[in-house]
């Protein structure tokens, strides 16, 4: 199984950002933990602070069985990333480290999550684990749907 993991702006600063919201691990540590926990998955990790780079990566996905995306702040603002996600015909799960429901009002608008199969929020690095688990077990449902 091949899963793309795409992370958006400021996620390269994990480990330095507000640990109450985002946890204490760096993005590299999260990636390493996923590889260690799910040895049978072929992960492709990508992080960018720019919207166009994320769109280019999404458009280039080919041969993947699933996508985990943490678009960061673009989740609330990017119609372009939303439109690109909508065109992907693989299972997609959006993840957020912090509990968005308990945060500022502007974080309640999730443009990108609306075109994903679902989203996970508030479990810090465990949000990624849950997404991998769901993608990995997608075959239990008819037609590979989550």
C-alpha cells in the first residue's frame, strides 16, 4: 500500500510551536513514527509552506492508494487546494493536530475537509495514526470506500 502524506504551512516548525495545540514532536519525528508503526506501508512525505507547491504535488499523485493531508491554515482559506482535492479519486483524509472545534471561530471553516472522505482533529500526532489505520483498512468496505 502506498500513502501520500502532505503537510502544509508552518508544520515544518512543529516541536517549536504551541505544544498544547500541536504536541512536542517535530514533523520528522511524526514521519519516523509512522514508518516504524506501519512497516508495510510505503509512505511519500511532503511539506510545503506554499499553496502552489501543495497543488502541484496533489496533481502529480499517481499510483497512490490514499492521501493524508494536513493543509494547515490553508484548510480555512484555499479554494484552489479544495478544488484539486476534489479531483483526486483516491481515499483522502484530512488531519489536524489541534482540536479545531475548541479554537478560534475562523478555524471552524474547513474548505478542504469538505471534499475529503473525512477529517480527524485534536489528537496531535495520533491524528496521523488514525488516518493511516482508516486508509489501511479501507478494503473492508465494498469498493474500497472509507
